[in-house]
C-alpha cells in the first residue's frame, strides 16, 4: 500500500480531476486494417512449418513476409510470451510499449505489432483470435496483453532471493542464442518485452497493480498473425502455465504450444508489399 498523501488538495482539485481525457494516438490516423484482402488470403492457406514449444522452454520460428502464423493451444491452458524481430536485422524488434499506446493494453483481430525506433512499422497484424469472445470481465481483465514485461530471473531473485533459470526471459534468451549462434550475453541484449499470448490480465481497481488470473484458453484455441515483413519469432511456454497462481516456478501445470506457419496462394496478395520503415527524416532538429 502506498502511504497517504502528505500534501493538502488545492482549492481547485475537483476541477483539475474533472479534465476530460484525450486519446493520445487516435487510431483513425493509422493505416486501415484490410480485412477483405487478408480474409481472402486466409481461405487459401497451406501449412509450410510446424514448431513445438515445450513447457518451460522456448523455440524460434521464421515467417516470410506475406505468410501467416498461428500460436495454438493443444493440450491444456498455457500462456505464451512472444518476441519478434526483423529476420535480417535484430535491432528492429517488437515494441510493446508503442503497440500499447496505439492499440490499447490488450490486442485482438485487426491490431498490429509495431517495431522499435527508428523503424516504427507494422511487423505483424492479428488476423484471427478464437478468444475474442472473452472481451472484458468483471475484474477489468482481458486476454493477450502488452502490459506485462515477461517473467525474468532478475525480478524473481529480487522477490525470492532464488535463482530460477526457466523464466520466459531466460527461455527466450536461450532460444535466440541457439538460433543465431550468439552467446547468452549477446542474445540477452535483443530479448524484449512481449505480447503475452492467451494471458488474462488487468489492473486492480484500488491500487492499479498489474494482476493475472487463470487464462480462458482451451485446446484448439489460437491467435493468428499476418507477417508484414520477414520475421524471426521466439515463443516461450511460460513456467506459470495458465498463470492462475504464480510464475517463475516449477509448481504450475505447464503444456506445450504449437506455432504453425502458412503460405497463402500468391494470387490472393497481388499488389501487396511489405511495410516500409518510418518516413521520419531522422534529423532530430539538427
């Protein structure tokens, strides 16, 4: 609990609190979601790859621009932590904070995953979400958040004084290091805040603290994306399982996740081009 306020309210406190909120980044200024074209492409998909992500571990996968990929629940309720990079340039990676600012705290169909500065472009677009029925519950929670940072061994050690090596951060670090032939130290530099796939989260109404609750995901549920550029992905099957009680431990029941990659018929995307990096000049006032 935070300590009580030490300073008295000003006489115009009520007026100041009554200021009207303004959406910081109006979504109507973003490029429109081309649902017709993407749905036509989805009707022609053929699978090209299938990757199993084992419990309390991570795996990498590659998705060419113009292809689709799905993260699929198969055996039981399981949360996944997703990292994305430009396959040809690891410095361009998923920017969860800007994605949150543009689309909100939780993502679903039509929302995009944006890349880091100075690129700031859509890396992937969500094209299907079998959990879109969940919406917002009575606790103010929803699924697929870009709030949480990923469970990690540093915070785990801070709170428990233990050394736990299978947090999502460590899982993603190992997977990227093995895929890229990097040392753990080199790979860790590129691991970043995640999309928490299938995770059910929100903020408490009294203290506004980040909370998690049991994921509603069922075997067969999936979250599907369209790759706007050539992607390298890494997915961790969180050691928290469905995140109903804890994470960063061996206590929770955990299950594998599947990533499937699909190629659409070329005729379905005639005229489509991968997204270009930001058009900002880069002068920064000089």
